[in-house]
């Protein structure tokens, strides 16, 4: 694993102090060292190297963030000073982490099955009850986020990230030179996935530029000052799960906290277009217009500018 993540895990409690009290409680329950992340493919590569009698294997055990060398013997392998057994049969499209006793899927069930899922791009997506939350068909979810973030021109700006998810919007804002990102994530299981994901940004490593709060943005936005953000990124769950985040009332709050001329990208996708002919981006654009924006469809969502 890369040095940044190795330094990150032992100071989880320190990192969590940047979030609210609920987020601190979540982070405190986490193990201090998640160890390597395995996929079916990386496990097969380790097994093949052992079968050849290789003493060393070179590759990545953090989804392509870095590469390193594992020392192999007949019964196990050593990585970054820690010895691990070879894994038994692993499943495709599943990530595994070392939980201290064995290799466990990076997933949780709390009424919904939430799962971190590997992709061909290295950068993982996640699923809720089998529904993919991020597009990965043509490019990595991080590259997809980068195109959307570019629409709000975050350089030097204060950015509101309403539904943080795995943090790819925030990561791209950091890369683009945003001055400050305030990110909210309601789901504690998603925060757990985010902590294990080596591609998710680390608030502690951001120099104070990224603040991550475990909170429902529908409520948290009420406490944000007027005109306190220059730009916003809104990537809510689908309408059937979080219809309130598509409401006029919420859009009016977005208009309130954005400065005049502030840019907003709102991911919508195109749900039900083939089955019902419904045009969700157009519906969202009209509602944003009512709330005080100039809005038009862009990419797989809506770009809006605060009037």
C-alpha cells in the first residue's frame, strides 16, 4: 500500500475529528490497519507466482494506487512487514480486505447491501442492493467525476459537495485547486467503504481544505450561511430513494447558500426515459429555474448558474 494510506490508517481517530460526533463514532469502530485489498485477479496472480516457485511477486494490492513486492513461501506471503495467508476461493466483482482474522468482502448489510466493487479502471465503484451508483462503462468513475467537476470550475473556490459518496468529486476538486470543500455523507456504511477505498481522498491529508461530515445534507444545509459557497456538486441517490433531494425546497436552499454566479452540477442520469418517456434532467432544470438558477442539461445531469 502507498505511504499516504499507511500513515492514514493509524491516525483514524485524528482524521475523524474533522467530522461531526457521529462520524467520529463510526471511525472509532474501524480497525486501525485494513491491510491489502484483494480481487479475484490479484489472488490468482499470487497463486500463480507461488506455483512457479517465485520467491517474490510484484504488483498492486491497493487497486493500482501503488505497486510493491511481496515475499512468497509455500504457506503465506509477506507485504509491508506483515505476513498473510493465501486466500481461499474468492468471488468475481468483489473486493476483499484483511479484517484481522481472514479475507472479508468489502460490503455491509444494514437493510441494504452496500458493496465496494472493483472495475477494470482500478478505481472502484459501489453498489446498493446490486445497483451501481457510479458509471463505469466507458471510463473510470474518477475520470467521470473529473469531467463533471470541471463544469463548476472549482479552482480557488469554496465548494459544497452535497452527497459525498466515495469522495471522487471532492478528490477532483482538490486536484483542481479548490480552496475549500465541505462534503456531507449521510450513510455510515458508505463512509466505511470510503475509509477502505485507497482512491477516496483523505481529509487529514488535505491541509484543511476538505471537511467531511456524517450528516444528512437536507438538514445540514439549513445551518449553512447565505452565499457561503462559490460552487456546488449535487450527486443524490436516485429519486426513488431520496426524492427530497430533488425537491424545490432543497433547490431553494442550494440557491440560498450559493453566491450569485455560482455554478452547480446536478447529476440526474436518465431514469425511466426508455420505459416511460420521462425526462428527469428537463424536470430538474425547470425546478432549478424556479428556485433561482439558469439551468440546462449537461453531460448526464444539469448545469445551473445562480442568477
